[in-house]
């Protein structure tokens, strides 16, 4: 399947009301995919939209060494039947789900097929690991490619999500938790796109939105900057105060669109990926943009992307460069 690839240089048209697939979740029958399915079911109810459960299958090239090796049944049909059996398992899990559900088996590359479907989705959901197919590849060789090239926000659900509830007794009603929604900020326009989606998530959940900005430490190379090395602590403090003021301005702007959401802001000194991992531990959702100014946001889809997502203690939403008229000029 050919998939259009977007870059951060171009914004993606995004009108949730026109995204007919609603919440799309990749399902491969694994326990982690079931966790993602449960998360997606609750998300679809929060958004008031349809839940689309997708299983992707691939038919290998028909190359046989002998006539005897030719299968009695066409392999494309066998693979499709396997995919539809997985969807039957998903349907059984969702038998008590009160909302609208659609199921689809799609032939193609697992990542490419999902990226194509996200053109018509409000939200995509994946488990952190799977059986090596649809969801398993998200943290494999294409760990940074898929979140960067989807056309809607994408949530990656960690392996320990929903550890307090048995999978066989699913309660699909959205739960009320006290933990905040956290969004990583870096003074880029894309981080503000992420902030809008984080604010919406906080509003839906009735919790605080925490704006978090990482200030990388000046480090051990200050010998190259003698004009700064005399008082590193003073320089760091001054920069932190400047960034704190920037976050307060962002809160003022966000409050115009989400007056019901309580908001807080913090600048923390440290490596962006470390700060992000810490934030996932005490947040019910951590939201980041695909790229930013080379600090907080770029860490997610740069060299540390795989480690961040593998180590995340809670769900992480990655927001691409979506068009939004609410963005400041």
C-alpha cells in the first residue's frame, strides 16, 4: 500500500468532525494489543465517536520450490481468514462495549496500512509491543517513523497499562483519575499544537494540565565558554525564569480556549528524555509533538525515541503538525 508521507514543514488538515474512522486501534491478538483495545474503547467514548479495530495481514510472495509445496488453499485467503479470526477475538472482548464498533482486516505493510487509515481518524492507538506484526513493529525498526508520519494524534499504550484490572472483565466506562495530563513544551509552534490536544484531553478528564519544559544543563564543556562559566547557576536560573514566563504566556493563550481546565507550568533542568520519562510516571497521559526545537520534542523521535517509549510508565500521545486556527500568530 502506498502511503503519503508528510514532513513537519507542512501542516496536516485536521477536522475531527470529518474524520469518519474515529478512533483507530491496531490489534494483533496479543495481551498488549488488548490493553490498547481497552484504552481505545474508552477514548472513543470520550470523543463520542466510532471505534475502528484494525488487523493487518501480509501475503508473502508465492514462491515454491516444488509442486508439492504449493498450498491446497490460496495463501491470501488463509492470511485473511487468520486476520478475521483475530477480529472475532476482539469482538468477543468488546461484547459489552456500549458504543459503535467497526472491524476491518487490511492487507499490506503493518505500519503503512495504519498510517493510511490515520488520514481519516481522529486518534490512533497502539500497544507498546505485540506479536511482531502490526503492533510489534511500532517499537522495532520504524520506531520513529510511524509517529512522525501519521495524520492524527497517536497514543502508545505501555505494557503495564491497566495492571489493576483483569483483561477478561472489561469495564469500558471512562474512569476518573486525579493524575494530570502533561504536555512537553519547547517554545515551538508544534509544541503548542500538542498543547491544544493535551488541553482537550485534560478537559475531557476533568484534571489539571501541566505544561513541562526541559532546560538541558549547561554541562561539563563550560571551559569553552569562559564568559558563562563564572556563574553557571546564575545563568541557569536566569534562563529558567525566562522560560517560565514563556510557559505562563502559553497558559494565558490556552485559557482562552479551555477556560475550564486548571493549568500549571514548570521548567525543569535536565536531559529531555529523562524528564519526559519521569513525567510519564505521575501523569495519566503525556503529550508531545513530533518535533520541536531540538530539545524536548525532538528527543521523542530522535535517537532516544525507542528508549523513551519502551520506558514510559504511562500512555504517551504523539501529535503531528496539525492545522489549527487557534494557534497564536
